[in-house]
């Protein structure tokens, strides 16, 4: 709640042109490793066009693999999304350079 809601809102809709919506997002529902790399390291996913949002994603690299996997799984299963869970091993792989 305290880390995601300020930007993405309670319902995951974000703020148009400022913070992206999590609802039906191609990034959220796409490659889970690319999503993890964005959330943990700030690496922009290939399916998010550069310059689309004026803000930068805060980095959550401080999270343990299990915590990050649970967060990403939650986002991929809520806000109108219906994507498979993210495994801690996928998060660990996303941390590698």
C-alpha cells in the first residue's frame, strides 16, 4: 500500500501521462522477468515505449526474491489482470546483470 498506491492508486489505474496503469498493462502481463527487471533495477521493458511517462519507476531491489515475486504475482492477478504467478527463481534471474 505505501509503496505502490501513491503512484498507481488503489485501483491500479495510475495517473494518465504521469504514472502508468497496472490494469491490463502489456508490461505487467508480459514477460515476468522483464517486469522484475523494471521493478528491481529500473530496466525499461522493451514493450514500454521510451518517453511515454515523465516519471521513473522507484527501485525495489531491496526486496527479497520471495517478497518481489509475491508483489509481482499480486499485480499480475489483480486490477483486471489474469496472468500466471512469478516465481522467486525468476526474480533471482532478473537480478543478474
